[in-house]
C-alpha cells in the first residue's frame, strides 16, 4: 500500500511537456515520466526551434564567440545543461579548447575538418614508414658491429659502444688499423 502511494506522488510531480528532436525539429509530448525518459534516451531535448535561433542571435551579438553567461542571461527558463545540449547539437556551432562556443561559417568548419583529416593521414603514413624502416634495419648488422663485437668480450658495454661509434665515423675498412698521424 505504501509503495503505491509513493509512486503516485512521483507521478503528481511530473507535468506533461513537449520535447524536441534537435536534428529534425520534431515535437513530441511527454505525458508520463516513462515517455520523458524514452525520449531523453533518443536525444530529445526541452528546447524548441525558436531557442536555436536565440542561441545563434546571442553568438552573433557577442561577435561569433561566447561563454555560457550570455546564453544563461538570454534563456533564463532553460537550465545550463539544456543549453549545452542544444549548442552541441547545432552544426554551425563549435566549442573552443577553453570552453567558449564559436559560431562558424560552413566553409570554415569544413576547411578545419579537412585539415585535421590531412594531418591525421600524414601522421599515419609516417608511422607506417618508421615501422617499415625499423623492421628492415633490425635484422641486418653492419661491418663495424661485427668487427667491434669480436674484439670486446663484454657486450654491450660503454667501451664497446664507444668503439662502435668511432668505427662508424672512420669506416669499417680503416678502423683498427694503427696509423701514425704526421704533423
């Protein structure tokens, strides 16, 4: 009996209200709490199409970029979370690294996306080249490596590494031959 009373009280607090799909602008009434939860999972929000126009107006007034305060001042009925979801769903609005919302031209946004894709592509190409290079070089050892390794019992050691560097500087043919420098 007590459980039914509690459930009825929760339903009494819920008021039917419209919810909007930000992508299509379609409106659906949330008559019960279950309807509200179902629509929320689908991505519906409490803001209608007029709100999107108001958000764009605020951004244009602020010079194309704005923090949350001007939005909250203009849309006092809506919560901060609702405003953020609406801004994220807008195609012509992006968010700066520091949190400001920026109104962009379609051309600017598409150019920025293209640049990001190109950079990503180039970096992936470099990684593949480096991996390929590592695979090739790790199997073969040069003549200096063999000469120096045969001379030093402890491998690797600081002395052997130094000798390997000196060998590579002068070349394997000349390394190890004692020659006196004439001054």
